[in-house]
C-alpha cells in the first residue's frame, strides 16, 4: 500500500481542472498534487512525482525517475503521446475511455440521420433561401433496410450499434479484442475481416482509436471496396482516414458520401475541397461535447488515485505498445 504520493498535473492546463488539486488532496489522504504553470516548473516537479496527469514528451519523461502511473487526459490522446521512451518506461498508463460514450454515440446518430435524409443538401438550400425538395426514393437511406459496419466495438461503438438496431438496421462489428456480440449486433468479427465486410455495408462507422495498426485504415485501396451507395462516418480519430484519398473517392463516386468529426489535420484547412462537397457533413471534433464532462474526467482520476494509494489495480489501463 502507498502511504502517500505525489501527483503532478503537467501543463498546459485546462481551466476546468483548476480545482482538481484541492479536491483530490481532500479525497485521498496523503496525496500531494502539484500543478506547475510552465514546462521548466513541470520538469522540476516531476523529479518527485509518483504519478502524473497529462502528456509527457521524452524531454519531460526523463525527469520522472520515480513515476509509476500516468493518467492520460483523453480516451485517445493526440499523435505522439505513446512515444518510444514512454512505451519502454515501466510507468502504467491509464486513459479516459468511457467518459463521453453517450455524447459521442448521440452525435454519431445525428450524423447518420442527417446523411440518411439528405439534410446537408437541405441546409445548403436553406442558406440560399431555395425551395429544393428531393422526392427521389434513392436519395433516402432507409435504416431498417440496410447493413451497418461498426469498426471498433468498445463502449462507443457498442452504443452506436444498439441505437442503429433500434431503427431496424442490421449491425455487424469489427473489433481487435471483443468477440461477443453486444445488444443490437448480429456478430463481431476480427480486424482481418474488414476487407470482406466493407463491400457488404451501406454504412461504415469508425469508432476505433488511432494506433499503429489503424493509422490510414481508410486508404485508396479500401475506398475502392465501398459500395457506390455507401456512406463513411468517422468519429474515431483523424489519422484513420486519408482525407485526400477520400476526396478523390468522392470525386469519382466510389461512395455516396461521408460525415467526419475528426481529421488528419485539425483544424481542417479552409482550402481543403471536402468543405465544399455537397455529400460531406463536417463537424469540428465536437462529438464528445455535452454536460458533465469535467465531473466524469475527475471521477476517473479520483478513482485511480484512490486505487494507486491503496495499491489496488487501476481502471482504464492501456497497452502502451498498442496505444489503447
């Protein structure tokens, strides 16, 4: 059992974490929380840290000679978080998964329904005060008559599948770890079947983290596997989809459209042609927006702080080599 320990919150800081040091120290006896304001101050503080919250690049990690636990500030930290030195370090890493499941799943369904009913076209017509009804039956995606492929059946993917099934959609999952089919899924298959499943899907929804294995998952070769009537939705991480390849595929009509909340480069450059595509719906990485964000993240770090102090197994532990 750890009698007392020091946790360093690494800058830059979010404003909503300003009360965390006091609240953590009050809730966990023997805990000392430091919240340095600069990188130099963080390097000094990390020399006495048993635990840390935030991102630790190699130049900061080398100061953390006592570090045993690192709490990542997101479910899927930004590229570069899992660098070689961190992977080799004995520190245990935990993340914030399952904190925004309801928000992200609801946002995903908003994107699905918008594409299914042609809402992007009607929004553009509204901006022009133009009455433009489309009565072509082919312009509507009947959710009760389609097959959806959910790539990544973690908490978010499982909830998206459950919601889709409520509309009558046949839902198939792809997952690297999960083999059981959660509520709403007909089956969950391994990652090496993704090329077999994409041509069978009317909706392909990406709900996986960015890892060495998933980077560039949607590339020129796989885009050619899509049905010409199919839609791609990415609420996972930006590097999953090669945007220039997606733009070309849309240009030559290899698929019907896409909805994206995350991008290879964020913000998406204003000159990128995807902004102007009538069959593309873009939201600026806001799928996780919603109430209770700060409370949920605090609950994770508090639970882990209590477990660390008691020498108990931590929650949300990450396989550093796999990044999730």
